[in-house]
C-alpha cells in the first residue's frame, strides 16, 4: 500500500488536494455547526452572567458619568460637567494619592515578603511540610476581607487592643494604630499584605519549583554562590511571575475598599480615604450617582494606563526564555 | 476540534443582543421610585425595618393584632441591616433604585427630612385630621418635642414610637471604686472632669469616658450643652392644625412650629470649636479614649467589662447593657452635665408611608396600630429603646434591666424644654460623613479649628447641592 493511498483512506483524514465529495462536505459543515452550537450553549450562561452583571454595569457606569442622578429623580444629562468638577475636586485628587501610596506599599511588600517566604520554604522546609505552609499562608485569602478587618480593628485598637497591650508589657510606647494618619495607613497595609500574601507565595513557590534544574546545576558547578545565583539566574527566570504578581496586585490594590471602610472609615480625617471608598460615599451615601460614576471611569482609565505602562516597561526586565 | 467561536453567529446579532441587555439593565436601574410598591395593589404591606432579618421577624409580631383586625392582609418585615442610620438609608435608597420601594419604612430623626424633602414619604396630615378622635389619647401621652421632630415644612410624616435622649451612663463599680456616688441632676462640666479624674486615678486600666463619632450622642452632646450646633436652628411655619388640635393649653407645645428648619452651617462658631477642643483635651489628658466611628455596641461591651466609666447613652443602653450581662445595680444614668446650659439632644423613631405605596390607606391603619401601647411595648421590648408614650415609663419596665434612675429618660423631655433633636437636614448623609471625617481629623491632628473649618466647607457644599 502506498503512503498516499493510506493517508487518503484514513478515517477523518482530509483530502490532500481536489474537491471533496459534496455530501461529505455537507456532513462536515453540519457536524461543525453542531459542535459550535454545543459550545455556545455551554458558555451561554457564563457569557450572559458576565454580560448582565459585569459588561452592562460597566457600560451603564460610562453612560451615567455624563448624567446627574440621585436615584429618585430622572437622570439629567450634564455632558462633561462631572469630569470638569472632578478635576478641581481636592478630595478626589487626594483619594487618588492615598490609593496610589497604599497600592505601592501593598504590592512591593507582598512581592518582597512573598518571594522571601517562598525561597525559605523552598530551601529550608521538607517537602511534606511545604504543603502545610502553602495551606496556612493561603487560608487568609479564603476569609472575607471585611471579617478580617473587623478582627484586626480589635487587635489594633489604640486603648483596648492586644497589640498595644503587648507593646506595653515590653515597655514600648503605645502606637496610635487607628487614630493617626501614619498608624492607620500602616495598619491597612499590614492587613492587606497579610491577607493577599498567600496568593503571591503560591505563585513564587510554583515558579521556583519549576526552574530548570540543569541550569541551576551548571551554575553550581561553575562555583556561583547562592546570592549571585539568585540575582543572576533565579530572579530573571521568575521575572514573568513577578510581573504577573505586580500587575494583578496593583489592579487589586488600586481598588482597596474593605480594610479602610471597616477599620478606619477613611480616617483619621481623609488619611485613608481611597478612591473606591470615595466612589461609594459619593454615589451611595451622598446619592450622587453621576459624579460617582465619573470618578469610577477615571479610575478605570487610570488603571488601564498603569497596566499598559507596566506591560511596556516589562519588555526591558521580564525574560520569557 | 473546530473553533468554538468560528460558528456562524453574526456580529450584528451579538451587538443587538448586548445592546438590548445593557438597555434593559439601564432602564431597570433608572426606574424611579414611583415604579410601584412591589405589592402591586395587593393587601400585603412591605415594611423596611432597620435591623437584621432575625430582629425583623421578631418585631413582625407587632402586626399580629393588625392582621387579625384586617382579615386578608399581611405585613412583611424586611430586615435591612446597617452599622448606623446612614448605612440603613443607603440600602433603602438602593432598594428604591432597584425599583422595589417598600410601603412603610422605619425612619428615625436622621432620615425624616431626607425622605420628606425627596418626596419619598407621604405626609400624614389628612389621615391625622380624619382620625383625630382616635389619635387624641396618643398625642396626649407623647411629648410634643417628639412629634415636632417628625415634621418637615409644616407637615407631619411619622407618629413617634420611641426616642432616645443623650444622657450620661455610669459604671457604678468604677464609680464606687473612685469613692464617688451618682452625681446630682444639676451637675456641671467641672463635676464631669472631677469624676473622670477620680476614675482614672482609681482604675488606671479603665478609660473614664469613651464615645463614638456620630451625630447622636457623640461630642455633639457637649456641643448642645455648650449652646452650639452645626447649623442654625429655626422652625418651619405651619403645624398649627396639629398643636391647636392635640396640644391646646400644653405649655410644652408653646412655640412649636412645622418642624425644625436647619439653616446655614455654623461649624466654626466658638461654641462648636470649644466643644471639640474639650474632646481633644480629654483624650490628651487620658480622661477619654480616642473614639471610633460608628455604632455604640462596642462601647457597651467595654462598659460592661468595666473598661469604661462613663458614656453617653439613651434608654436603649439599658437593654444593651442588660444583654451584655450587666445587672440592674451595676450601672446608672444621670442627665447630661451642664456646661453653658444643660441642654440635651435626642433622636426619635417611627414609621413613615412611602409616597409610591399603592396601599396608603392600609399603611395608615397599620401605622395607627403601631402607636397602640401594646404595639409600642413590643417595639421597645427589653428596653431596646425608650417608649414615646409617657404612660409606659414605669418602675416595672426598668426593674429587670435597670437603671435605678430611669426617670431621667422622659424627664429629659419634660423638665428641660430646651431639649432638641439632632440636626438632621435633608443632606443628613453628607453631613454624617463629613462629621465623621472631620472629627477624626481633629482628634488626630489636635486642631479642632482647622478640622471644623473643613467641616463648615463640607456642610456648605452639601447644603448647596440639595438647594437648602
């Protein structure tokens, strides 16, 4: 049997040239359509959910940003008035500053601590114990941020909190954790980092575990020390993971809400009033949904720009091969 | 396998479908409150209740007598939980935005003007005039200041069922440990400092005085006692129809109008600045804690654990402390101390009818049933709040929970004619937010003047936005 004859006669094989028989083509199209219809049916529920609960509200928010609306009266078209007001609103500008500062602290600390812990666990902990650490570090991520924030607000309470109690026992000064701008910022960062650390830790554990062993062996034979190996070999190899963690981390951190809302209510003063808190306050408490939407749109555009910038800069420090 | 997305589904179809969905979502969200009560003209009354669903279900028994008297009707209590009234209003407004406004809503002083000004609430004037004979015993039993606090621009929007004035609670264990007794009714701000100092000395682990940041019973109580307020006080015209009908000859009703008219912000006035300065001074000297923002449940927990010596509370604190495990003799209450004046603030609660309700007549009948002594008894069970009816304030009521000096609660209204509701203009939500923010700013920075200058600006902006 010749090779060509064999190929042409294989079930399901395509004909190497020339038109296929008409009925075969029809059957193929029919099967293709059936398969596609099945696929659409499978994703339709998810697609509909995303469309109704994510895409539609996003579009609605963009539209609402050009209206003045207090829920009760009909929306009134105001053009770019909300955006013009926003530009001169010091509270909005301040909230962006607070959010950016919190986000930078949270993301940097998450990556540095998460990576350090992953390295320690990878190198110093036996294989069976690693899964325990992985589970333990990941657990806070499964608890709601609001619940965690309530617990931490008791722990960090200036007068009755456990933290200051132990500081007192050590003859250390009491820290105004929640009643001073610096203390409140630090507390929010600590809680946010503590909760999200498990995710970053898992990412880095996986990245470090999948480093090519031959490369590491070659480096070791060449006599490279652990510090040089880390900075010259491991760090570049896990740079895509660092990049991923920084992008996801920053997007999350720029939308921080639960911790400041529960622990500080944005205070003292407006020291921890983040942009999403301000959006909530403007739209849902001061009942200015148009203006709140305009701030949301600006936050969205800003996040898009920051993420784009991160991708652009990543070309210079992220190594995919 | 063939590509899933290569199926012949037209882009136009997707776009049209998407646009239709977006439009539908938008339209549904844009639906104004007038979209219907959700009861569709049926004989079911939907009540938005401030509390958990568990509490709402418990309170729902207040409707049993009404349902029995009106066969075929039902009353559904929907619990809407929140940290404070501000949080509750936000959720009710969101429910309205979703096109599902209730027929009846429980609203305290904080939200009366907000709901009335937005024309969400229906004035009760015509109903009250019609059923004047039926309501006469009720009004005779209720202090006029509570009724006036439920009025806006000459119209009555609610019948008060309960109230709470800002009195001063004492942890009697800490008081005794300091070698002191409950202060006399006419005690002063100097006496307050003396008590706080003695408590600090005798119980270094406790905080002599603690408070939370909010409009009711916060540093605002000190502000009232110092003769100040966040906004100018005035009265709307009107209301004579009510005062002449139900309170003729009652000295306490003299000078009442058509509801409190909260005017221009006065957050930078000397009295207000001095009041907040006092709070900073108390915190810096260790006589008080730096406050949290929000409800007072944490305070009650600390108070019951002998961590706090004094705190501002109303009648509802009696039930709260009892539930926290305190015995009737372990705490007591006194009037708020005199500073420039001995003036108290209060908040009152009740139920209002939504303008969009299709069952207004039935809702009114239900509202009337709620001010029956038996119904108020259920609403204030366990001294979770103070009954609006004077006749219900008895020694028996407070025997299981305390405090001994329970007469203070209603006497705050009867003996102090200058007692007034908290300032809650239609822009209450913005006011509460600004107050929270600027108070914590002042406590953190140590500068009341600067923080209150910011508050003044915030209030002016909020007032201008609402056109009042």
